[in-house]
C-alpha cells in the first residue's frame, strides 16, 4: 500500500491533468450532442413521430389479425325412443305425404345403407334412388340424411 501512495503522490499532477482532460472531453461531447440536437431538432422530432406511428401501426395490425375465438355452447334436445315397442305415428306419416317407396327408402337410410346398397336391395337404378332421397328431403324439409333421420325419429315415423 505504501508503494501505491508513493506513486500517487509522485504522479499527482499527471493524474489530475488526466482527470481534467477526461472531464473536458465529456463536456465537449455533451455540447456537441446538444448542438446536434438543436440543429436537427425537426428531423429528430419527425423521426420520433414516424417511429411512434410505426409501432402503433404494427400494434393495430396485430390486434386486427388476431383470430377472435368465441366459445358457443349449443343445447339441443335429444329424442330417445322408449324401451317399449315402437308404434308408427300414422298421423304424421300422412301429413308428410310420403309414398310407400319413399318411406321404405327412408327406413333403409336410417339403417345406414348407402344409395348403391338401397338400389341393389330394391332392384332400382341409382338415379331413381337419388330422386326418391331428394323427394324425402323435400317432404321432411331437411338438407341431409342425418337431419332426415333425426326428424323422422322425432316425428316417430321410424324406430
């Protein structure tokens, strides 16, 4: 420690001169930046405003591009047939005005048969089956097999 104090005392003017030079360089740099900011203040403000609106634009774009996730709970009554014997609701069957062939095709669709299977089973062409299925859809006021079967079960015209 004695050696450090001796070097400090010996080089005291040199160290003070170094510190003073460092302080003066700091002041000069600070003044240079100050005058730079004053000289180019319009450019700097324009740049800051541009940066602000760029960040704002990116944020708005991200908000608009986010998918809006919404959970929807749908409650639907499920009609379960009773365990007893099934009885066809003749009144509803007459209201629908289904022909016997259309009713037969509806029953086969409810059993899960495809159009080709129904055509083979009834010895009819595929286009005839498609026509009958289309007529069943119109008379039941539905647009798919699943809807037709569900409505027919609800009306109690098929088991």
